C-alpha cells in the first residue's frame, strides 16, 4: 500500500546527490512528477545557501533548508534565519584555534577563517570551501550562520562541546566535519515550519538521509528512508532502505511508492 505523502524532504550529499555532487536527469524527472502531483519537494542540508544552490537549483524544489536548519526559505524568500552573533563566533574560533582545532565561520556568501586554517581548509581537508576569505578573527564583525570545526579525536569533540554556550550545539558527521549552530537551527524545526506553512501533517512527510544529522529527521517524519550507503545508525531508525545515492535510490523509491 502506498503511503499518503504530501511533502518530500531530501538530504543532499550522499543521499539525493551522486558522490561527485551531481543530480541525475532521472532524479530531476521524478521530482518534477512529484511536484506535478501536488506534492511539496524540499531539500534539507548542512550546506550553506550558495553551495546548495550550485548543486541543487531552486527551480527543482518548493523549499529549502540550509545550514542544517539555520536558514529556511521558499524559493528565494527567507522564511526564518538563525545566526550566531559575530562576537560569540569569534570568541569560539579563537579558543578552538588555541587548542589546535581548525575552524571557520560561514554565512551565505563566504567562509571566514584565519591564516592558520587556510592550508587545511582550502587545499587539504575540506575542498568545498573555495569561497574563502582570510580575516583577522579578533576584529571580524559578520554574524555566522554556522561555525565549521574539523575534529579528529574524541578529546577534541569533548573540548568543543564543553566550551559551547547553552544556546549552541555541535553535530559531527562521519568525516569528522563538525557544525555548530543555534539550538533552534535544526532540520526538524525547518521541516515543521514549512509543513505548517503548507498545512501538511507530520505523518504526511517522507524524508531521506544518510548521516548523523538525518537521524532525528527520519524518526520525526511519517516515513523515514535511508539510502543503502547510509551509516548504520541511520539505517537502524529507517522505515525503508532504498538503493545507494549513486544508483538514484531516492528517485527509485519515490517512483515505486509515490508516483
């Protein structure tokens, strides 16, 4: 029996997107058919707005949740946005760097970090950050939508969590990339806001994911689907497991169960 679905939530990296950050024409076609059937299709990603748009153009989707829930938008109109004040962000970055942890802040335009982070971030550790600006952290005055930290050991994770103010939280993905955001900024909160805007019930939502940040989403929505390449913790909470991201697992599942 096909579930009654009015909203589809897609994670991007390693879920809807292929490994090399592309979306297939087949997937685009299935998404189009879902939307033509009156189903709202959104993506919810830890990426910033510019980075997400470069791989998942807005015209394919009804809404988008970027920065892990920090920015919620319908088309190009921002519905809600949560930021970390620059003075708080800069204080954290300085403390982390003194502890030897590579870190940088981010808004919808650029990544911001010190000279100490440049080689790791741009050339070695995280090549997505091509729009990167070296700044003097002590005088930097741009609010952060997200703070990125690159954590290699459990001790580093423990240090960061211990240092965070109460209104911020840390999530660490499988590759050691950690993101720090406001506690209000979660994928679930973004999904709830868009569902309320469109009059959609929680049970009428299907979500797809692969990593730690998607676990609560799959548990919250009426139907949760893990791609085959997801981590075991995601698969454990999923109602279904579809094919891998490189084999268009999301689109195959939607075509079979929804359209």
